[in-house]
C-alpha cells in the first residue's frame, strides 16, 4: 500500500474507533480541529493549530471546553497546513461558527500582510464588493483571492448578511472542484448561479490565519476540517449531521401558534446514518408520547399538525430511526399562543405610505406624515397629512399640518400632547420640534435643537419618566460614523446631551417601547451607510445607565421594524432582516426569552405604523401597504374592559415565588377571589378576610392564570397574572 494511502487509512480507522467523530469523512483530510480542550490536529496529520489569545467555550451540543471563542479584538488562530500554503488544486474547508457580530470579519486569511492585494486568499463574513462604497450590499460570505475582489473575476459573493449572525451555530463549506468554487451553508449549496470559476493558485506561501487583522473574527468556531479535495453533497451532509443524524427544521422551541393554526413538522436527515423507516410521535403538556399519523417514511416531510388545543398547550415532537432507536431527535417545546392577528380594514382611505407616525392620543388613533411616492412630489414624496380614527376602520382627514412633510420622524405622545421631532433624508434631516394638543393646531417649539450635530435621520424618541429621549440615528450623508448620542428634554425646548450610550450607533427602530415599570427598551435597529443591523436588547430607566439584557435575541437582526410594549410584553414586528422584508412577530416578557407568533397573516413589510390602543396592538400601512391589522389577547377579550386597577393590584407580576393580591376596598363583606387557568377551569376560591391575599408558586405550576374579585354574584374586578 502506498505510504499516503496507508496514512489516510490509519486516520480513518482511528476516527472510526472514536464515536465522537464517526461522521467525519477522512479521505484527503489534512487538518481537523475539534478544540476539545486543545488546538491539536485530530486528523493525525500533525498540523497542530497555534492560538494567540482566545478561550475554550461550549460547542453546539452544550459540551464545555469543546469549541474556541475569539474576541474580535486581538485573538487569532494559525493553521500550519503545508497543503494550504498556498492552495493549489481542489480543496474543502468545513467549519461551524456561532456569532452575533454584524461587522466585517476575516474568517480565513492567507497573505503576507493585511493590505496585500497581490498574492492573497481571504474568506470574510458580512463583507461587500469593493466597488460599493455607499449603501453597500452585504454578503454572508465574501471570498476573494490574488487581488482586491473588485473585478468579479476573483471573488465569490454568497448570501445576505443577517442570515447567520443570530447567535446560533451554522455550518459552512468553502470548496473548489477543478476550477469551480462554491459555498455551502447548513447543508445547502448557496446560490448555484453565482458559482465562480478559477483554477489557479489561491493565496500566498504562508499559513492560514483565523481572525486575521484588521477585521478580526468575533465568535465561536468549532470542528474545522480541511481537505485537499472537494467533498460530495453526501459528505457535506455527513459533516452537517455529525452527532445529529436528524435535525428538525421546524418547529422551534421559540414557536407559538394561534389557536387552530397548523404547525409544519419538518426535518432533514443523514441518509448514510439512518434508515428509511421512522416513528414520528408527539406529546401534549409533557404527557405520554403518542404516535402521529405520519406514514413512517423518513423522507415524508413536512408533516402537518393542527394546533387545535386550548391556549397555553405545550407540544413536543420526536423522530426515531426504527432500525436504530439511538438515532433520535426532539423539536423542543412549542405552544398554542393566546395572541392572534386579524385584518380590520383592507384599504385605508389615503395613499400607501411608510414611516408614518401612529399615536394613541385623546381617545383616538392618529396617523401623521409618511412617505408615499409617487404622490406629494413637492415634499420629496413625503406628506404632513393628519388622520384619526376611533375604531381603525373609519378614518377622518383632519388637515395638513404646518410642519414640512416627512417620514421616519420622531413621533411620540408626551405631556398631554403629540410631538414631531426631526425628519428624514427626504426632509433634509430637520432638527425642528413641533407639538399639538388637538391634532389640528400645531406649535413650533424649536426650529433647530441647539447643538444637535451632526445632522441625523431615522433617530429614535421616547417619553420616559417625564422626559423626552432623542437618541441614535445616522448621518444624512451616510458617512462612516456611529451615532449613539442621547439627548433629553422635559419641554421640547431645552435639551441636554447625556453621556453616549454603550450600544453601537444605530437608528431605524420605529416607535418607542416603554414598559409599565419606567424602562425604555432598545430592540435591534441598524443603519444604512453600511447595512449593519442588530438583534441585541438594552434597557434604561434614565437614558444614562443602560443594561444589556441579551447580546443576541433569537429574532434575526433587523431595522425599519416596529417595536411596542403591549400586554406586559415587548414586541418586535416586521422590518428588514437579511436585506429582505418580513412579516415576523416576536414577543417577550423579559427581553431574554422570546416567542415567535408563527404564520402571521399580515403582509410582509417594513416601516409600518404601530401603536397600542383599546386593549390591542395595531399595525397598518408600511412599504407599499395600505391595510389595518389588530392583535389581541384571545384570553382577555371581554375581560379587558373591567376596571381592575382601582380594586385589585398584583405584584410582582410575573412572579416566581409568591404573588400578593392587594385588595383596596372595604365596602363589601362577602368578597371572594377566584383563580382559573387558561382554559377557564376553576382552580381556587379564596375568601377575602383581609386586604392581602398571598398565592405561592407551589400551589400552581408555571403558566398564565386569571383572577376575579366577586361579591356574591357580582364581578368587581378581573385580571391576569403569570407564574414563571
């Protein structure tokens, strides 16, 4: 046997003896780095990696010290693989990466120095073609070699940014077969139409570096496998399914379905590792597993599952290989949501528009301003129209306000008035301030906010604890500067600049999100000059002290989305993610644990108009849209009109240990507090003998519950509480 073949045969035997790497193809393997507490090369090729900085972290299976994290500042890893210094002929580089950074990052680099544009090879994330210097179109992966990548003959650009930097693990393969380069992402070939043909030498005679400057890698990398050949689609599938022969694509543990909706149980599998016969079963609320009606064929996916269960029901699915029961996977728990969207009006009585303000003021909804090309040409297709409605169906034209037309302005209600602050690129980034107490008569408070420089657009505003916050945005000229400035005012006339916020500069988060506890939330956002967007979550009670709640929420990074505080929850809706509009709806009680209301019926859009009005969350208009949608809590319909605050208060709500029901009336002598579950089942009846009633978590399990305060046959108050 030739020495080279014997070497690969030995590697194959040793890897097969280790079940941890049973899925790794071995032919042509010249470097394998699982980072299990070491940077040694597990392929036995002897090409041990050298780390400069960094730390071991959790891998995609939750194992500690089983992956490697780089800080994006100074950390890097050197892969001394002779066959890749430089790369000639066929090759494949497979790796797993988890990141939440939207910034340009060098994953693999081979060149003499950072600015080498002669003999180089580089795989970047969230990059761009060199020719696009303004409003760059970002790519998920951008590979270039032996030049700058600007002539479209020596680069491979794949995917949309935002598709991978969501804090979740994703699998990549970059490979060449003869002269054909291609990128694979999570088992799928990316955009085959943009395959690039190049058969020459890639890079310089130097070692590959992970996280080379100046655009260093920030994230966690694992299971790097380097081959001197191209991999087949089956082998790429094996790498993707390593340790996980079944992978559920949907549902996810963050999914929530409106009652009566249908869940699609969808999976992918390793055809080499599993048989063709499977058992797909499910369980309700953690009960016994029940076989589904799926026909036991592994390739019959997806399976439709009607969610015809009471609100609050939790569901799990499991798939098992009938030939090898050890091959199994579960979806995680998904649920029947209490929320549902419904369309209230097909067509508003005015032109399609986006970026309009929608405010709840004086017992009405007010829709003001907006961008509506090809109309209103005098104001660069922006309007100053003012409309109002009491029901979302019947709308009244009030007037055209005296302020210049604009969209994506600072719209808010503060100090018993509606306010308009600043403008957008079409309005030349106005720094003016207007207010109105009736929607008819508008007063210009300021022509220019003193010291508010540079000029900015798509900024954020909020009314927080008696003050107006004006924060973030981006410069009109789309220059490379992050705006994380924060300004405050009590009267709209006198403004004070606060310390700059710790979050990366951004804007384009429509509406404000202020909770009932006096906190303002920053939920994602982005900027146009480099198409960066975020999915981090921050909160502040004063505009000075900001707390990072999570650096990576499960929703995709986005901008031009809508946010709100409704029904004791944070809401993130629609917007642009991965440079495409979406119709997603996400909600959370704490900013950390999020649920997606699946299959929403509202149209895909960005820059819609949102407000909370009449115990409902409303959304209307948006890019090329002209309809009205309303979201309500189906459990509290008919209950929300009861006066609850005056007689009963519950704190804390939600609670994890015990809740105190504070009764503020002594006018009744036969008071009873009843508690029901989400399905209306009576759980407890408590005779009220004093002004406080305490309910401990041990009495009821985690979930959503409802109370009523009754006197004989009369309901005096009602409400909802949550046990965490």
